[in-house]
């Protein structure tokens, strides 16, 4: 048995991502120690994490020999620059999605990561959503047969444009939520042959994309991704049709809302799916509807895999090549919408 010293971690940024996702998951992972947070809001950090050091900038974190992992949880435009700086300093890096603002920047980060000693991974946490894990099991078990249509929704009702950076970001909702839906689709079916995207700013005063309806074309399979900020009824999550049956799912994975409410990994309710999906099958001419036993959501699995990768016990949970596939599809979607045509990959 080989023992490993705890890996010191610095989270850069303490907005939604740092506060709700990264810090709680890091604290819940044996072998990782949340050593510092880089933030301009020390009071907010210390309200949640009184024992954690608050540093003024990334350089201060990179100067700490006891910090081996840098988590980049800042706005998209900073991801590439900060990831490259951390990698070149010899640190391992987790970066939030999308891992760069543009495909070219993402390719630059991937090139540096390939030449650096540290581990690099992108935080595609929704691979560990309860409903996605359940759907993945149903497909692997053959319950749905050959999939013909996979429809994935991530809709919201946010009719008022704010001055927050997310409402101004390059790529809008396609860059924000698209990586989640794309990554899940690619995990299930591999990269598509082509992309057709209808992207639009629909809200009054909107300058960034707030509606995305995207078709990923495969050989026979069709994958439809839908994101909107003007969906008052926003509960639909998956519609999956196959030769063996259909799976319909409403409701979003609970782990984000649980974390916001103060629940932490390890609690008996953590990751439980409050709205299981329905499987419909035609058997001997009869329609049979059942509720498959849902899997438990498991965001902590991401950081456990990061820890293991740094310790040389396995691969990064979301390596750069997989994240680049997502970035290529994001980029193809932007080009498709701009040129009103299908873009081949």
C-alpha cells in the first residue's frame, strides 16, 4: 500500500461555480485539502470557509508549494489564460466548462496541458447527474433498443436580461449550457457527423444568445439539444425514443439545488432523484409503463477521479481530447447559426 499526502487545492473564483460546486465537492473528497480561494470577496468566502486562506490573485496561489491543484472557476474569458499559467507553473488543473472562450484558445490550452507534468481535466459534472446515469444504464442494458431520437432540454424562465457576465458572454446560453448537453450526447453516442444550429437572442434587450435549438446528425440517429430562457414550463429534461421503448424524464438533477440549500455529499439524501423518469414499452401489443429505479447522482466521483489521476492511479475524468470534442461542436454550432447551414465535423 502506498500512502499519499493530501493534495492542496486552490479554487480561483467564488461565484456560483466555486461556491456551489467546487468548494463543497473538494471538501468532501478524501485526499484533497481546500487550502485557498482566490477571490475579491473574502467576507463571502470566510462566511462559508472560515479556515481557508483567501488570496488576492492567481499568482499568489501559484507561489504556494503546498498547492498542487488549481481549480479555475472564473468567467469563460479567463479560463485559457489562467489554465495555461497554472499548467506552466507545474500545477494540476481543473477548469470549469467551457474550458476556453473559443476553440482556438481551447486548442492552445490542450497543447500546453499535453506538454506539462500536471493533470488536466474539465469539470463536466453532469456526466454524474442521477437521470443521466439512469439513462446510460437503460441504454447499456438494451431497454430502449437502438436509439432513434435523443432529445435533451435545459430550459429556464429568466425573461429579464441582467448585467451579469453570463448574460453578456460570447456564445450566450449555447456556451453556458451547451457544453453539458453536448458532452452527455457524445458520451452516449460519440461525435456527430454534422451540426445544424438555430441560435437567437429572443429576450427584450438581449445581446447574447438566449435560445438554442441544435440538431446533431448521426447516421440514423438524431440528437436534439434545446436551451431557452423563456420557458415558463421548463421541467422537460429527456425524450428518448428507440426500437425497444421510450424514456421520458422531467426535472433537473438535484445536486446543485441540494448544495445551495446547504446539503453536502455523504448526506443520505444527496443525489437522490426526486422525479424519476418513465419507461414506456410495447409488449405483446400492450403498452407498459414503468418507473426504472433511478441511479443516485454522484458529482463527488469527479474529484475522486481527479485525485486518483494526480496520484497516478488512473486517467483524468474528463481529459483534454474529450473536452476539445465538445468545443469543436460548440464552434460548429456558432458557425452553423451564422451561416444558416449544416456544418460537417
